[in-house]
C-alpha cells in the first residue's frame, strides 16, 4: 500500500493489456449457425477467454440467439478458465455432433441468413460483437441437404468481430464425433 508520500525503489509495475470482464477479454470465438448434417438444430456459440485470468460470466448476455430471437443469459456461478472456452449449445453432447459436453444447454436458435450477436457483461457493457447483420454470415459453410457443414471461426488473433476478415470457415475437426464429417473445433483452438 502506498500513501501520497510513499517511495518505492527497484520495483516494476505492469498493467494488463486487457482486464478480465472488460471489452475484448472474452470473444465470440466460433459459431455453428447452420446446425449439423441431419440436425439443423445442432447449433452452438463458443466463447473464448483471451486473458490469463479466470472470468466470471454469470449474468452475461448473448443477444438474439434464443428461441424467437430472444437473448440468452448465462446462469449464476459460471466462469471461463484462463485462455479457456465456454460453449452455449442447443443440444446436449448426445444430441450434437460435438464429442464434448457443452457448458450451458438452452433453447438456442441462430438465423441461417445471418445476424449480429453481441456479448454483454452483467452491467450491459458490450464485450464483443460477431458479424454485422448485413448480408449473411461472414464465414461458415451450409451446403444444404445431408452434406457436412463447417462452422464460422474467429481468427487466432481475434480483431474486431464485426469485420469479415477476422473470421474464416473451419477446415478441420476437433471434439467432433468420429463418425461425423462436420468441420468445427468446439472447446479447442480454432484452425
């Protein structure tokens, strides 16, 4: 502790580039907006903590992904570990092509035509934005029918989520059932 007269020698003080819970500390990292082969309701949104500190996301909101375009509020006592992931899904692991358990299963419905998702903390401060609600999703592949789908992934250096060049279509699969062909990386680093 320092008073207004304190002296400190041979000490270095460093401020974090991004403070936990502030804009940019958590990003919307991956969106399976089209569902999966044979299950158009197999949709999910992955959040990524880009800091070295666990972040409490209790009461945080993702806009327009609930059934009928409603917002989804993350329940109490939910955290994302340092540099970790948090998956909000419409299906359990059993009903999804994911081979991992989602963190929060809720009635999720993402518009295939594109929309803008906004992540806000419990104080309604915008933490991140995905897509621009202009003319369809920035990335991801929905070839239709029974053909395998590919998620929309954030680049490894996230950048502004409302700019298309900060997103790409998944080309590999991690944590996807071995008998499925979807390209996505839920709960893992994007390709």
